[in-house]
């Protein structure tokens, strides 16, 4: 395992920010860490990086137990936590040169390489304090990547990026994983991007890790339903209910059928409705997306 925690706990007085989190991240995968604000994501990331001392439990990164002030394994780790920072009076290039000097062994051409890679060429000689939030985020990612780390730990890497920038960073992370075997541990509230990018997902709520699953397992767990729209939703509900189907009324024209037989054979539903003189205007199989699945899991946890 590249990243591993065992029963990780962090308390601040009477508040438990992280409560017994055990997670495992394999080499060369993109692991997305999801949770609401205050769920414990950033506190966990800070413990992964040795910025915060756990109350109990332990963290291992690249096989090394993480300790505050310890020298390892940081030469092989790049990170961006919460808001990207830079010296505002220095240019982008000068900021990156500072980081290069703080990373012994970094190649001489690393600054030019990472400026090109992150699309910062037009801003290289501009003072960091004048940058937009999105371009400052690119600088933060450049600082994390300049020494070509084996592991990237990123807290909200898409923060402040426009849609084109999000696509560029998504493709960059994929390329790093595919071509260099980099392991990425990231938190993000942009769940659409997470579903496109992640190999595995961990969901944390109120400090507890509710679930870890890979994308294939997520596909199996997501709910599906058949949306049916007619001119008279109540009449359609009556027809299909009489046929033994489980129906949810969404509005005056639209109902949802959750039975697997209806999802597998929507043409049978259409036939029933046509014969009852309530022909469908729309039949659509709807898959629960990651955001809907995440919120359903959180609501279940709250109700329990």
C-alpha cells in the first residue's frame, strides 16, 4: 500500500474530527476522498502529511510511518492542501525557483518544464499576487509536481479552475498515473469530475469512513429507475400499479418505475400504457449519479 491508515483518530477537546479511519491506497490509483464540509477530509489529509499529530492510530506513506518532523517520505510526495499559496511579490517563475531550491535533487530544467506542463507560460513573469484564483491554483499544483513525486496528495485540486482548466488538470492527473505510475489521493466537492477520474472512492461523514468502493462496485450499487412521462401521470400510475409495478409520482405528468423488469424491458411498459390509451411521451432509464449516491448514503447515516 502506498498510503495506509489504521484506526486514525483526531480529537480537538471534546470534538472528534476524525473517528477511527482506516483506509488503504494502492500504487498507481486515483483515490477520491469525499465528504461534506467539516466531515474530516482536510484533517485526515493533514495527518497523512505529518502536519497534524493523530490523537491515536497511525499513518504510513510509501511504507514509512509518518511522524511530525520526520525526514521521510517527503522527497517523494507532492501536496496541495486547501488554498494554494505563493509569495505575492515574487513572479510565478521566482516562486517555483524557491520550491526547486527547497527540493534537493530536482532537475535544473524543472521550472521551465512545469510552467509549460501547467499552462503557466503566459504568467511566468507576472507577480503571484496579481493572479486569478484559478491561475494561483495552477501555481499550487506546479509546486506540488515540480520534483516529479511518486505520490500526490491534493485537497480540492479543481478549486477556482474554469471548465477548460478542470479538463486540463483531469487529463494531467490521468497522464501522471498512466505514464509515471503516480498515486493520487484527492478530495473534491466536484463529484462529476470525481466520477470521471477516480479508481476508488472513500466517503467520510462526521469523522467516520462510511464506505470504500471502486468504480465497478459503485456502478452495481447505484439505483436505477425508469422515468415515464404521459399527459396524465395519475392515470399512468393507476395502470402500472394495477399491473403490480412499484410507482413513485414525481409530478402531474411524470412517474418513476423502480422494478428491475421495467428497467430491463421499458417496451413492455409502453405497451401497457398504449393499450390503456395513455401512451408515453417519454421513457428514460435514469442512473443515480455519484452526487445522488453520496447524498443518499449521508442521509441514511444521519437517519441511523
